[in-house]
C-alpha cells in the first residue's frame, strides 16, 4: 500500500525553505573556508602583529632615550639659528642681492648676444676685406667696417667682464646666506641623527606590511639528478628581529641572533637560515618548520650546540674555524680521542696513531702491570685516553701474553744504575717548573686538566708511575724519549744528566699505594699467545698502537662518512627503553658503547669515559658527517693556502703545541699553573708575521737551551722542548704560520735589509731617550756564567737575524695587540709620540727609526764590511 | 627639555626631602703577627737608589702604630639599588715617585679622570692588570710625563711596573662615590649615604675581603669596624 503523496503537483510545491537552508550552509562553509585560509592557517600573521607591537615599543624606548640624551639647548639654539638664517634670506639685503643678481644675469645675456652679433658682423666685414685684398684692391669701406665692428666687440667684451664681476660678487653674497642655512641644516641633522634614526625605525616598524618574508637560494641544493634545486626559506617571516639590536633580550621568535659577527659573514638575507639551522624552510608554522613532535621530519631543527654541525657543510676540510669555537673543539675532541683509529673519518685518515708503540713494552713495565692495564686502564689511570674494552681475565691474559712475547724479542738496552744519586726534592722542583705539569698531572696537581676541561689527559698521569716503570727506564726516557719510542710525541726537555737523575729520583717516589694482588699468569703457552694475537686483531688495537706484526691492519669499524644521516630505523636499540631518536642513540652509545649489547649481539667498541660536554661535542661532529653538499660556489675553497694551514695545524695538534702556547685562539692551558702572564709561553698565532723563516727552522730544530747565550726569554723557567721534528714537519709548520698571517713562503734575503742612514742615528737617540736598554740587554751576549744586567726582555742583538723588519714596526706601535699581556709597554699610546720635536713628531717615522737602529745592534762586523 | 636632568633633579629632591643622609665611619684594626716588611732592593736601577736615603720596605702590609691596618679599601658593595652617580669633575693623581706608587691603594669612580704622572727621572711603565676594564701598558720614559685614564666598569685591579719589578699598586673603580682607603690612623668615613641598608666591604691586597651589613638611619650615620688578623 502506498501512502498518499501530497496532492499538490510538483510544479506548485515550494522548496525555498530547503533552498535557503542549504544556501545558508554553503555560505557558512565558504565563509569558514575563507576565515580558515586567511586567519586560522596563518598564525604567522599574529606573530608579525605581536612583533610589530614589541618592536615599536622597544624602538620607541630608544627614541625616547635618544630624545632625552639630545642636548636640548643645542637643539633650540641650532633651530633658532637655522630659522634666523632662513629668515635672513627674506631680508632686504638678500632680496636686493637676488634681484641684482637676476638683473645682472639678464644684462649679461643681452651683452653676450650683442657681442655675438658684433662678432658676426665683424666676421663678415673681415671676409669681404680679405676678399678685396685677394682681388688686389683693398676696400677701405670694408676695412672701416671691420675696425668699427672690432671696437664694438671690445666695448661689449669690457661690459661683459664688468657684469661678470658684478654677478660673481652678488653670487658670493647669496652664497654666504645659503651656506649659512646649509651649515645649520647639517649641524641640526647631525644633532638629530640618533633621534631621526630611531624615529625612522619606529615608523618603519609601525608601517611594516604583514607579509611572508622569503629568501630563495636558487642554486644551493641539488636534486638527485645533480640539477640545481631552489631552497626556499621563510624563517624570517616569524623571526623578524634577528637583526635588531633592541631585540636582544626578548623571547623567541622575536629575538636577535646571538652572533651578529657570524651573520656578517653568512648573510641571512642571501643564505637564509636553514643552511645552518636546518628545518623545513617552506613551512609557515613553528611545529612544521622546526620539525617538532614527529621523528619523521627530514630536516629537524638543529638544537643547542648541534647547530655547529652545519659548519662542516662548507668548511669540511678545516679542523679549526675562528668564529666557531664549539665546532673547533668538537673536532679536537675527535682528533685527541683517536676515533680515526677504528673509523674512517674524512680528513683524518693520515693522522698518527694516538697510543704509544708497544713493540718494546716488555722492556718498559712488567706483565702484571700490562695485564691489569688491559683489563681496565682506568683502574691505574682514571684520566687516560685509552678506553676500556672490558676484557675478561682470560682475554687480558692472552693479550698480555702476545705483547710480552713480541716485545721481549725486540732489541733494547738501557744503562743500569746510571740514574743513581739524584735529589728527589730538586727533581720535584724541576718537574714543577720546566713544564712537565703542562701535560702530566701528578697527584693533586691537576689545575691544567681542570682548565682544559676534558675528561682525559694528553699525557699519562704520573701519580703512580714509580710502580709502573723502573728508575733505569725513567732516566733513559727523560733524557731521550725517542730512544725507547721513536714516534712518541713526548719531547726532549734537554735535561742535563744531573737534572735527569733528580727527576728520576722524584718520579720513582711516586708509588701506587694500593698494592694490587699478583695474578698468576700463563704467558708462555703458544695457544695463549695465538689467542692474544687474534683478540688484538679483532678489537683493532693497532688502530691506536703500533704493534709488531700488525703494522698494516685496516680499520676494524665502520666509516662515519654519512653517519649524520643514518636513519633511526637502521639503529639497533637493543634492550634499552630510550626514545628512538638519532640523538638518543648516539648519546647512549657514547656514554656506554656496550649499551645496546644483548645476549645475541656482541659489541666490541670500547667504553669511553667522555664527560657530558664531550658527548655533546662528539655527537655534533657525528651529526656533521653527511654527504650533503651544496653547490661548489658555496663551499670554502680548499686551495693551496688552506691545505697548507690544515696540514700544519694537524702537526701542531699532534705535538700539542696548544697545551702551552696560544694558537688560533685555542690552548695555553699551562696558564693554570703560571699566574703572571709575563711568564707564559708566547702567543704564536702571528709567528709567521713575526720571525724570519730560517730562524724559525733553526729554532724548531733546536730550541735554545735555557741559560745559554741563545735564550730569547731568559726569564721563563718553562722550557720550549725539543720535538725532534723532521724537516718536512718544520716546513709544514712554517707554511702554517705563514698562512695564518696571510703570507706566502718566499725566499727573502733578510740580510739585505739596510737601515736608513738618515733614520739610524735618530733611532739611536730615541732608543736612548726611551731607555729601552733598561730592560733589553743589547750588548754582546753574556758569556756563560756571567751575570746578566737584566732578564726582563729579549736581547736585541738577535733581532736582526730573528725578526722580520716590518714586524718590529708593528710591534713597537702596539705590543699588546700582538702579544696580549706582554710586559712590553707602548711608547706611543693612541698612536701619538711623546717626542714632538723628533722627526716632526711623526710616530710612524720615529718607530721606523727605532727599528732601523734595533736591527743594526750587535752587528759591528757587518757594518764594518759594508762601510769598507 | 632634557628629561634625564629632570629625573636627576627629582631624585635629588626626593633624597633631600625624604631620606636624609648619614656617614658610615669605622676603623680597621689589626691583630696577630704581621709579616716583617720586605726590604726593597732597588739596585737594578741606580736612579731609584739615589732617591732614597733610608732603606725602602714593601707596602703589602702596613700596620699603623695604633694597631690599625693601612691601605684597606672600604666601599659600599650593595644597597644603593639602581641609583646612578655622575663622576666628579676633579681629577685624581697617581704618581710614580722614588720608584714607588703614590698612593699605594687608590679608589676612583667610574668615568672619573686619573692622571698618571712620572715623577722620576727614569723609565716607568704603568701596566694595568684589569679584567673588566681595558688593560693598558704605557711607558713614561721622561720625568713629568702624564697620562690620563678613565675606567668604565667597577673592579679592583693591580697596577705594576715592568721595569721595576717591585712596584705595584691597586686601583678600585666604583660606580658610586662611597669608598675610602684607610690611612695612617686606620679610620675611614663614607660620607653622605642616603638612609638605608648597606653591605660594606673591606678589601686588602694580602688579607682579602670582609663584609658587614649596616643600617644608615634617617638621622645619623652608622659604624662599621673591621678586624683583620695576621697569621
Ligand atoms: Cu718603574
């Protein structure tokens, strides 16, 4: 049965209610879409509005302050003066001058015109007159006409020059008035410079359009087909205050960038932000742009110190970057920890192993010590760089067996009993003064380690050394470390035999008081030795130590070349419950490299004892190891100069010059135990600019012996050690220093430098006036044993063969600029000479004169030759 | 109109009207054994030797006959809030005379001018070992040479001469005028402190710092006596 439908025919029914209702829905939906599009989905608009309010307020404060600082009386006076000068332009004198000027100009124009007409007539007359002459009949009429025209021209000419004079004098009057106005105007502009600047800034901030701010890097990225791919970066849409000093202390996203100096080199207007900070550049909401709350964002924002990982993208070949101390120290941590021994790391495949050679270890210490060390190195020396492999007793026994076996066969003899007769107290004094403590901690003497701030020492702690090695060995070692270990970085401190005996006597008293129990070791069995050899190969000991029979072993672990892009899915988290992120995995691994070990999966990476800071730094380094490479023109060129610098830098790191010297703003950790900066080893960043290359070569080959005539700084107790550098190493270091000073290695005949004969005597008299000799001995070098007159400053007889002439000038102008904390005062504060009557008071010329005298000191033989 | 001067004027009126000022006075006594003053040998520079008829001793610890300690720097450490003080127009003088610094300890206000004079016919250099303020190291090779310096930040720092290794002095820079150095009677007076609670600090180059809290009442001042002990 059908229910009866409405009797009304369809044509007569009214659907307008439905129509209106649905039209209403449609309308609302459209409205919603518009609102959502314009407001809800554009949170950056609110950010920009807030920024506008904040910036306007901050800038208005600056404006108000500038107004407050404005010298109001000067402002009133200047404004009055300006008004007066403008008023005076409507004075009768000015008006008369102006009217006169205009009138004169008019008359001048008329007179010029008349002159021109007269000249035309004159030309015409001249033509006809000449023509008549040519035709052989002088036409007197034309001659007369010509004379008349010429005199007319002369009279116009005279009138013109009178008028011009009149015009000029009137113009001078006008200009006086105008100049006064201009002068007042510019004085007022100067006075209001600050207020006007802030006024303009406030207005600009107030009227700033609400719009997306976008930087486009057309050719920075590459797509997989190696074509340029545009990178779009809209970070500055919200981070609007990045370049405004007033926004220094405000909350994000409005805050100014903390490193304006770095931005001056990497302009965000061109480079954008994501090149360093990563993040999704096109995104316009904070969460998406920063890649928060979701592990699958491809480019999450780099947080905390991780941002320094980005430097590697363009500077991958540099171990040190001046503006990036965190980056540089991360790299140093990698180098010093010897990560490259097991992992292939780009740029660090050619470094020397960080551990000692083990080829003669049986001659150095006894098997019991080796066994305990292999078992757990931190037990003997908690700050050793050697990580803990957590070997079992059996494993350690086998490894000991192999090492003892191979090394006891190595030929090595030392004199027995030669150490006897030392004085321990004197030895202690020597150890504490000549520089041993710069690298070695002993007992409570850990200040250098603390200043250095690393969890590890660069040289073994000596607190228990008397229980590790014999006095015979110590004596042999301190006298010449390379006898036992030809590749050691321990330098020779040129101890005399007596000093070496004293030092040996002292070090032998440093015993391990803990009396570890002896363990009966089976070291002679061939099977044990064989097993030890296997373990050493398996765990890659030869990555850090030179071991006989394993000189050519390859690295035992993975390359780190793209580790920074390793995906979380590729990481095994073992049985741990830590969050599955790249950062967490790496941190946990560095904290305890066996953290992800399970009963099925054995891990071999040894356990390091990194501090949390070091973990963060190593992690940032790992993060930097990617294959992301921008277009070549964005990459710092690794040209010959950069290569030379980096090569030398690695040698400096290897010998750890930075432990005592400040070099490229790093190091000088020895300052922890030397209070007075005057007694610190010098800053050597500018060495290339300072010393002559042949001198540097000789010095590095054989640094002067303390107390000998060659000592440059006799007041230093700390000795520059002899590093037994090869000529190649010295050459690399020289090029490094030259590179740091933007100089090239070139053959220069320093002896050809001749003092200016005119300046030389002047220099001598200034030298006397300034009493330079009070501190600088400048006579012939004292004979050994002879009391020196002064030990305050270098002997200047060496200046000629040591210093670059142009450096002396720079030094005299401002010593503290080149060697911060130096005892050498400036005699020319603010570039002003205290001697106004010498060389016209010209500081630069006086300095040159002193230099010319200084390089002539102590060269009698030479000057005789040249005068003959 | 200069807004800042209005503010200063208002502050002055407020100070004068509400909180009257008082002086903090006191003395710095010394007990125990003072180290025997070290004899200074000036042999390295004959010009210095010539200027002294009697032996010269170091000024590191000077105990006055009345059992007080000389050369102690006393100053308000806390309690002035955000008050600002303009530097006085008067210059202070710091002289090198007889190869010693006079005075040995000196207090100066931020922005105030210090005139450093060489009163000796020999070479001196003034090397400031300041940490907050820019260091300077200027030679004065001639008698009568002058150098004027100003300091931006408060701190106490050492000054030394590199030519005459025994020469040293200390300069205390303060952001306010409430400081003093004890002299031959060991007493001091910090004048015209607005009423309020203050922390007063005493500084001595060998014996270090001591602090004391004082209350300067609306009428009258306060006393702060410090005691140093030798070992
Ligand atoms: Cu002096």
